[in-house]
C-alpha cells in the first residue's frame, strides 16, 4: 500500500480496509500501528532506510522517490516508449519498451493476499504490461523485426486467448512476412473463441484486416452477418427495473435536469463516429459506465458532436444531462476538478450546503448522486486525464462524453476517438444548410472549392457560409476567388490554426473599425466569459455601443452567445484576436484597456464588499480613481450575487492583474473578495487570490498590504484545518504591522491568533493572548474591540470560566448596540446564549439564541449560524425536548458542511451523538461520535477529539468496561492537557468504573 503511493499519506483506515475486507478485528488499529512500527524498524536497520517510513497524523507515508520503485520505472519507460513510437523514433521506442517489458519477472504482488485497492492496482498494471508488450511488438513490426515480434505475440495470445488487439498484431505480422494462410488461421481462432465463450463476433479492426488479407491472398470472404451464434447489439437496461425505452417500473426519485447547451439545427454527417460511440456504449453499459473521449483539432466540431450524441443518449438516460466547460485551453482559466464538482453537483440540484469542502468527500458525493440517476455528462474542453478522472462515475448508470484538443491517454479511461475533418459530401451539406441548397446546386464546383479552401473544417465552413448568406448578391465563385487570393488570410489554410484563421479573417474584415477593435481587445480579457459591461470597460465604449458590437460579432459567429448576458470566444478565436491585437494595437493601448477593465472590476467588487463588511473594509482598502460610474450604475445595486456570478473570472483577474503589473489592483481585488468567499466557504479561492495578492503587495513594497494578505490567507488555512500554515501567516502579519506602526491592525492580527491556538488545543495561550490585547489600550480601536472580546470570551468559555466569558460578551453586545452594528449584535447574542447554555440557564439561553437567529433572518447575515443552532440543540436536550434538539444538530451539521467549517461540523456530530443516545439510539450515536473523531483527528482539533472519545466511552461503559476505560483515558489525557472542565466528569466516570458503578446518565 505504501509502495504504490510513494510520498503520499496513506490513512490507517485505508490500511485496515485493505487488510481486513469484511470484518476487521477490534484490535485492528493497534495491529496496524504494530505492523508499521515493525516495518519502520526493519528499514531503519539499513544504512539508507532511516526516515523512509514517516508517521503523519492518522497514517503513514513512504518517503522515497517513485523512480526507486520498479512499477513506476516501468510506467516511465512505457510512457517514454509510447511517445517515441508516436514520433517515429523506432530504435528509441524498441529500447524503452523492451526495458519496460523486461522489468516484469512474474505476476505483480505475487503471494500477497490482496484487498480491493491492491487488486485494482494489480489488474491495471497487468493491463499496462500487455499494452507495453503490444507497443513493443508494433515497434518491432515497423522495423521489420517480425522474427522477434511473432514469438512474443504467440505467448501473449496463449495466455490471453480473448485479447483481440494482440490477434490484430499477430495477423498483421504474419501477413507482412507473407504467411497469409497462418494469418487467416489466427483470425479463425479468435473468431471461434469469441463466439463460443462470449457469444460475440470480432471487432471492426480485425474484420477489416481479415478482409484485406483475404483479398490479397484471393481467399473467399464470407459475409460477417451470416455467421451463427453472434448476438445482435442492443441497449440493455443498466439497472433492474429500467426498460429498453428508458422507463422504469418504479417512480423515479429525482427530478430530471437538462443543462446541455442549445443544439445546432444544422448538424450533419459524423454517422460513422456516432455509430461507433453508440455501439461502444451498448457493449459496456451493463457492466461499467461508458466513457467516451473525443479529441481533435479546434473547430472540428467536438463539442457539437458531443451535445448531439448526448441528446440521442438522453432517451436512454433521462434523469440528467449535464454540461461543463473545463477550459483546458489555458493554465490560468483551467477548471480544477474540485471546482468542476461543485458546478456539476449544483446542476444536479444538490444544495450548496451539502457539498463538502474536502475533495475526496466531494468526489464521493458526486458518484453517489450519479448512482441514483441515469445520466449523460459532457465534460467539454478537458486539459488532461488527471483533470477528468475525479469526475468519472463508478456505477453503470451514466455515460460520459469528454472533448479535448489533446489526445488523452490513461489506463482508467478508454482510448480517445479522434474526430477528423469533414469529407467533401458532409462539407457541402453543411454549407447548403447555411446558405440554402438551391445556391449550392447552382454552383456545385464553386461550392466544393469553398469547402476545400476551408480545409473541410466545420467551424471554417460555418463561418464562410454565414458570410455568403448575408450577401445575397454574391456567388460561390466570388467567395472562392477571394479565399484563394494571394494576399487575403486564406494563405494560412495549410495548417490547423491557419485553416480557422482564414475563415476568421473572412468574417473579421467586413466589421466596422469600432467592432474590429472590440474583437481584438476581447483577446485581452483574462476570464472565460465576459459581459457587455466588461466589454464597455475594456474598450472605453458606452454600454449601448458595447452591446451593439457584441451583437454584430455574435451574428458573424465570432463570439458565442451563452445566455444573452454572458458571452465567450472560442479558443482559436481568442488566439486569433490576441494575434490581431498584438499586431495592430500599441502596447500602451493594450495596457490602457486592461487598466480600464481592472478599474471597473475592482470598483464593483469593492462596493459589494462595503455592503458585506462596511466598517473593516474601509479601514484597509481605499478606492483607486475610477471615472466610469455609469458602468456600476448599469449593474444596479451591487450585491453578493454579482460576485457569485462572476466568481471564477474574478479569481482569474487577481492573478492576471498581478502578472500584468497591476499590483495595486491585484491585492485590493483579493481583499475585496475575501469576506464573500469566506462566508460562502470558497476557501480554495481565498488561498489562490491572496497568494497572488501577497506577491503583488510584495512587489509594491506596501507592508500594510502584505500584512493584510498574510492575515486573510491565514483565515482560509484555519478553516481548511491547516493550523500550522495559518499560524505562520498570522505571525508574519503581526511582524509586518508592528514594523509599520499599524496599531489597529496589529491588535486585530494578534486577536486572530487566539482561535488558531484554541482550535489547536492551546487554550491557556489563547487566553493569555486575549488578555494581553485587552490590557493594551492602544488596541481598543473602534474596529478591534469586538474581535478581541469575542475570541477571548470563546476561549474562557471552553475553559469553564463562564462568568468572565459572560462579562466579555456583554461588553461586546454593548459595543455593537452603541455602534448600531447588527452583525456584531447577533454575534454577541450568539456567544451569550452559548455561555448561558453551559451555565444551565436553558430557557434564557433559548430566548437569546432564537433572537440571534431572528436577527440573522432579518439582516441576511448567516455567519456562525451552524454554531448557534448546535448550541440551541444542546439547550433543547437539557430540557428533554429531544426531537427539537436533534433537528437543530442536524441543521448545524449541514450548515457547517456547506460553509466548510469542519471544526463546527465535528462539534455538531458530537452533540448529535449525545442527543441520539438520550433517545436510546445507541448505535446511531456511536456512528456520530466515530465520525466526529475521524474528522477532529484529521483537522487536529483536540477538544472535539476528546469529546468524541468520551462519547464512545459512554456507550461502552455498560457493555465493555475495558474498552470504555481505554476511551476515557485517551479523552482524559486530552482534557488535562487543555485544562477544560470536561476532565472532571471523565475523572468521575473513571472512578465509578473502578468501583464497579455504571452511570448511564447522559
């Protein structure tokens, strides 16, 4: 397990699942720890083995480079050999592939009992071994070394008698050395085996090869369809109860959703590709999810084909048709799998609060949701196999269509289907649909010339047809003559980009100068989608002028209309636009355009931020000069929903601003986005934007901005459970602010250290830090007071010093009322209610907590709602209102998941466990505490770890005192180290256990 994941943490839970598949012993964790310790001692006995096996949190890591492991050496040689073979370097390919095959000295992991992970890895590696052997044979055959290739193939087909690809190579080798009779005998052998054992006939490739060989040797060629025993292909239900027409005999429990783009009305041709993909779907759909990768040159119609095929498949897969553009054309705009999963889950109507922050949990939820539906998913414009692998389903209830400009290759996905350009007939048909069949029939030769000059590329044909359709007086001969001229852009039709560039130029030239300029400047836009307002800012036009220019570009197919408010450029169209802009427009004009765009974006984002956090943002970020107020007014009242709609591009703009030298914009924009991203759980975006913001601030030399970026970077690291990184950035923020004499922010940053200490289990340090901040009257800036009071009050509450905590939170409430700050009023009420709950004043606590929730509903502030509901559940439980308590804990848990507050999720799980136990549902309670323990351990939150252990001990006290003692002793060690009041209760329980008394009270 460690060798197959070098350099990666392998959790103890994964090791247990691999060692004991069905029923792990109660001592499983202890056993794994013992095995790992023995293994570590064995390595450390060797001179170079010290530190090879590393214990890390809840698992182990093998700290060795992959190139020291034979399997990874094999994979490296195989990949390099494949590339050499594709490049035609036969000698190098034979050497690399021969070395890769020679590394195998028998079955992988022979003699070891394998669990699910190792079994899957061994099967995949064996398939890679066979593929490497076939690649080696291919290289040998190309080199004329059939005497080496054929014996190797004989060995492969003897061990794998149903492997058609090996038989194709064998037949090819025999045929190339002139042994046609033996080649046809090999065909008869595989045909008989397939029909006898599988009930199917050989595939298309082997049939075509047989036909060529038989023709060359003048052998009779029997009709394939007449062979007996071959089952006709058919779509078979992928799940019980699903009929051939896609209906079910039980009500579907999910609402059908359709997110496919609008299909083109003039789809033509591609019958052979569609037939192959449909047949492949039929072949595998009963066993595994069908995954089809369609690659090809840009403009070849990959997306159009995928959407058309998805529409056809939707009859068989009616529950969901999903579409996402993965933006694989550029590293800056590329959609990461974690973000793609959010989009896809939201398309399935999964509420945002149900989508986990953790990537693995997000993948698990996605695959579980797909398992409930029969779905078609289009993953458009993929950059790599690694980008799509987490998005692939595991159940045979879905078909995935992937498009990519690159040929993707990975052992876990089927080989890609390369989409060629159109043939002559298809090109003419497409042209006829654009301009009218009568015009094509009137000039068939000239129309064929136009198609030829377009390189038979669908995008170029569409653009040429659109140009002619708008000019009723032109003939095809006129257009063909212009495209074939010496000076116009069709000179570039020789290559991929040239083919499209010629068609683009033919559509670009008729534009007005103003619209040409808009088109050129669109290539400068950093994001993937743009609005007319952004175009107006970028170009300096009015909103009406920008709208008119975009409409013209849409009409000429130079810009894609997404939803009447958002537009985008095709990948190659963007490149063409950039080339034009670089050639025609001066560097100063290009820089001015970006400055105008960044000015507009920052102004809107900052105005929205001022509505979300009106006091703090104004003390940290100042507006830059902006002279286009009408653009902001056109948006209407700036709101968080504008940020939501533009979020992906805004994140890209921060990095683009920094890389383009607009560093003042970059750090200001990052800070303006912080509160929005924080309250909505977009912590990954905070890390990305504030890293670039920090780099930009460092360029400017602005220490205050550098401190800001470090502080808000820390906030994301805290929420994602990386306390060490958070502490590092906060310490940097404090140091920088002290150096710049920024007293107010220094106090704020120091106050922010308290929750890091608290979540790390260092409560005494958290209290000391809070006390120091309150004693320093210079830190009493009007903004810094509530942060210091709140953080210190929370730490005191955890230590059981309730009266002191209550006094601080009351001061906070008084400050909030004095300053008419609703956010701090509801926050202070929440903390007062929390303390009252722990003091046992339950009716009053419930009133206060409800008031806090009511104020949240009135103002729209959702911050810390999960914690409030969890405290409300505790109060209800104390009054015996268990059903209401359970409801509040479950709501708290869901809210915490949605906001990414994993420490709150752990607390909600523990409280839900206690409430379930009070209801007599011990089994479910144990599950909650176990889940809380796993989560708290993963994020290094000792307080909730201890509470989970204590909850498990409560369960075992009546059934297994020895096990209960183990849990209580572990909890007690944590509580004593933290100094929290729970240690007293655990000490009492241990004393009762020693005296033989079992107390089952919650």
